[in-house]
């Protein structure tokens, strides 16, 4: 009984526990749970607590991904890859959230294919990269004895696996090394001459990429981003376990943002290496060197990376066309990445709630235990996966217990206790009486029964919402749709909103709201009605804008309608004024100044010429003028 009472007391304490701060990967479900854990309502609104810090590794990955996409856009344009081809290919092969289909991301496709081709091991039991390794080893032993660091070292190419798509950036310079005729490119040409069967599709794709100046320009752009932006950031976000998050991120991200904005304006300075992010970070006290001293192998690899960058910069300096392509790609990439910093590190820049100006002793205390990155959690996931791979269908509680014991040093802790053996036997006995007494199937049945009511409630809510939405769509299909502007003057706000909902939900029109004031909704509906029914829908009297419910709202149209004069069969239009422009019975003085208040709606012209804009492609809409 005492044990049960103590357990209940501890359970209540755990249930009522509220964290002072949080950190997550910025995914919406994770952020919501973090706000709930910190005492918020999870709504994300004014009554909720503010979001915690973003994991710096996730921020770097997401910002880099935006840069990679910005490089892909002009690359596909240069390679004449259409949006239709890109969309069709994007779902074929995905790797680390990056589509490596040729039409969707040619540069990442090339990097991925080279990584796959030179692999020395495959989980499927084959690895054609061994053949290339043998060829290269013989070449370095005979004709290219002094070129080892310049054309070889397959081990420098990281496998495209793990949880960070910035591996593509890290591999870019090595792929450029292999694109040399003395390296993989020459080997693939020999294989093509031999008509070797192994890796035929990969071989053709890689040769195509190596021979494309546009594709290699994108690869070299990614190599420069890796050297000048990615590596400094990766060093800075791992300053050591003792570093406080508020001593790193509030200084790091504004510095990175300012550098990216300068780099977007002057990409040539980044190519030359004169605009240095490392120097900026060092000036604001951030780490730019490895946390641990490099091993001899690591030093040799760093020396090869330096040679790669020298070769890439020399290649760009010698080719003006390629240099301009890389400049354009880098300018777009850095601009997109600057926007990514404002989004993925919003709390640390601008008006964010964790900027340097807003750091207080209370905030520092609240965030004492917040890590800069989620490496610790990711490491736990990796350990669980390793245990699952090794243990096969081992019980989940056994597997998790082993992982936690390894992480917490439980065995060493028990060995240091005088009564360690007794404690261990007590824990084992309690487990056998608890979850250990049940099979995995019985555990699933118990947990499934506990989750069933919540699941049923959610299903009922979702299905009810879908049913209500379907009924609303059917109702909207049966409403009487206004075909004349004058009909809108007789409608109240509810009916006007109903008309707008028809266009948005049934006609799938976009770019407007279904709420607002009466004049706003009438003006928007005039645009939609005109687009659907044409010129005949305007039946308003002279001088009536039709935006109010009254017969005349006192507003005058900027143009003056041509009136009809005369009687009987001799009716004719009034004489046109000299110098005026006329269109569809409306005329205006081209020298008048028209002050536009806003544009509502949009439509594509039917191809006919508009006076003063002959031969141009016209996008039209409804214009609301001031006055």
C-alpha cells in the first residue's frame, strides 16, 4: 500500500510537471507538444506560450535545402527541363527529402549517382565501385603516381544516408574531383567503349552530368556553399557541452543572416574567398574549428578538400561563361537562404523573443538545460535502431531498457552501490510482475484499448467535419448565382458571402476572401461575374459603381460611359471627344491621373488588343480607384 501511494504521488508530480523552456526541430506537431509541455494551450495563438528554440542542426539543414532548391530553378531552365517533367520525376526517387530524379534536381541526381556508383559495399550484395577502385589503384601505381590527392580517394565521398540532406553539399567538391578525365570520368568512358554491362544506366547518367556545363556549374556552386557557409555553421553550432544556447544562437544567426545578404549582393566575393563567414563568426566569439583535434587521416582529408577548392576556383576563373552561371546560381541561393534564416531561426533574429537585446538573467536560467542541437535525441534514436536491427523482434521494453541503461550508465551505477545486487533483483522482480508477465500481443491489446476512445472521438470529429463540408458544397451548387451587377445591390452580406463561397469552393477560384464589408464583396463579385459571364453582366446605370446596397452610392466611375441620344429609330451614340480613349462604351482622358486603391480579382485577356497596349499580353482585373 505504501508503495502504491508513493507511486501515485510520483505520477501526479510527473503529470503536473511544466518545463521552463523547450527545443525542437520546428515540425508543427513537435512545436505544439513543446508548448503544451511548457504550460501553453497548444493553439499557437495569443493565449499560448511562445515557441522554443529551433534545433540548430535542423535549421542549417532546412536553410541549405532552400539554397539547393534556388540553384535547381535556374539549372532546370538552362537545361530546358519543363515544370511538367520536373513534377513527373519528383516522386520517382527521394533521398533525405531531396528528390534525386534527373529532371527534378539534376545536380543532386549526379551527386547521388556518383556516390552510388563508387560505393565499395552494398546491402544488396554487390558494389560496382570496387571495379573503379581497382582501376584507380593501378593507375596511381603506374601512370599517375603523383596525382593521388588530385584524382583519387573514393573514401572522401560520404554515403547518401543519415538524417541530413546537406550531405549533398559536402559531397559536391569530391564529385567535381571525380569529373576529371584522369579519374572516374575517364574510367566511365573506357567502360562505355568496352560496353560493360554492370552499372550501364548509372554510367550513362553520370557521363551526361559530367559533360553538362550547367550541371557541373551547379555542383561547383554547392561546393562553394559547403566551403564558405556550411562548414563554418556546423562548427559554430557545436561549441561544446558547456556552452549556453544564449551565448551561441543569438550571436550566430544575425551574423549568418548579414553575411548571406552580402553574399547574395556580391557572390564573386564568396567565390574569391574574400567575403569570409569564418572571420565574421570568430569576430563575434563563435567557434569555427573542430571541437576535437583532427586525426592524421582527418588532416589529410582536409588537405585534399583544400586542393578541391583550389581546382574549382581556378576552373571558374578560366571560364567566363561558367563563372557567370555560378554567380547567378549563388546569388539566388544566398538570397533564398537569407529568407530561410528569417524563418527557421526567427526567434534569434529581428524581433524574435530570444535576440541578444531580450536576454535577461531570468531567461538564461529558464534555458539553462536547453541544448543547441538535438544530437542527444537523434543519438538515442540511432541506438534504438541499432538494437532493433540486432535484436530482430525483441520486446520493445527490453530493447528500450538496454538503450537507456547504456545511455545512463545504469550498470556502472549499480556496481558502485553496496546493495546493487539487491536493487537489481528487486527491479527484475517488479518487471516480471508488470509488463514482463504479458506477451507483446497482450501489451498491444492493453495499449490499443486505452487509445481506442480517443481515436474514435477524433474519427467522429473528422468524419462529421467532412460530412458537413460535403453538405455545404451540395447546398452551394443549388444556389441562384447572380449574373448581373444589379443583383448584387439587393443582397445582404450573408448572401454575398454565399456567392463568394460558390466561386471559391465550387469554381476553385483563388486570391480573395469570402468575408468583408458589403462594398468589398460586391466589388470582388463583379470581377468574378465578369470573368464568368462576360460584358453583358454590367447593367448598372450611368455613374453607379454598384458597390453599395443603395440604388446610387454617390461614387463615380473613372471612365465616362458613352450615352445614347436621339429618339425613335434614330438613336445614336453621343459624339466622341477628341483625344479620349474608348473601350466597350467607356471613354477616358489619357492625361488624367488615376490613383489606384486596390486590385481585385484577376483574369487573362481574350487576346484582343487594348487601346494603348497593342501587341502586349494583358492580365486584367477589377480596379478600385480612390475618389
